[in-house]
C-alpha cells in the first residue's frame, strides 16, 4: 500500500528586483518598497558605485493591483530622485562659489610669487593679501551659501517627503484589498 500525501502549501512564484541606491536613501527605499508588496531580501555594498548600496527585493508575481502598484512605485522613485537632486543642489551651489573664490585667490598668490621673483617686493605683498584671503574666505562662503540654500530648499524637500508618504499610503491600501 502506498500513502499519497497532499502538499498543503500553495506554490508562490516571485519576481525579483535589484536596486542600487545612495547610502543616504537606503532606509527610504527599504521602508517604501514594502508598501508596494516588495520584501527586502538583503543588502550589500556596491563595488561599482562608492557610497551606494545594492538592495535585493522580491514579491509575489500574482499580487493584486500590480499595474497600479507599479505606477505608484514609479511615482515613489521619481520623488526620491527629486529629493536627491534637491540635496545635491544645496552642496553644488556652495561648492562652485567656494572653488571660484579659491581659484581667484590662487591666481593672486601666483601673481605674488612672480612679482617676488621679479624683485618687486611691494607688489608681491599687495598681491599676497588677496591671495591669502582667497584661500580663507571659501570656507566661510561655503558655509553661508549652504545654509541659505538649505533654508530655501528645505520646504520643497518636505513636500516631496509628504508626497512619498501619500503614495506609500495609497499603495498600502491597495495591498490590503
């Protein structure tokens, strides 16, 4: 006699997704993707992009409302990308101003060295003063512009986070159905 056992577990097919994100955005993606039906399988440091993390997700292939969840997921990803762009814009403006001032200071210092080599000591001292200032001022300029730009961009970033939360809330509502 043979005993036939019945498999009580239903087969579940999964789809997989690998996402490479900035290390700062790791928690946003890990929290957000769960609302679209994805389960975090693991993370690893990306060797191709320094400062990035590779995240592996999976979800049921036969999930309900898949088309709407995919649309909301794209909207979520677009919002996160806009937040990253806004964050970069703060540093970019401050860096450009600091680099330009530093280069101008270096040009004055080069003029000072050439004046010294030409035995024009007074001109060398006159050119060295703005040269040193051009090396010191960029730090304070960077800090000031960064603060102003942060104050200007912060409300836009907050709005994008609010939009992310609304999208995740809609997606989570679709999963519950």
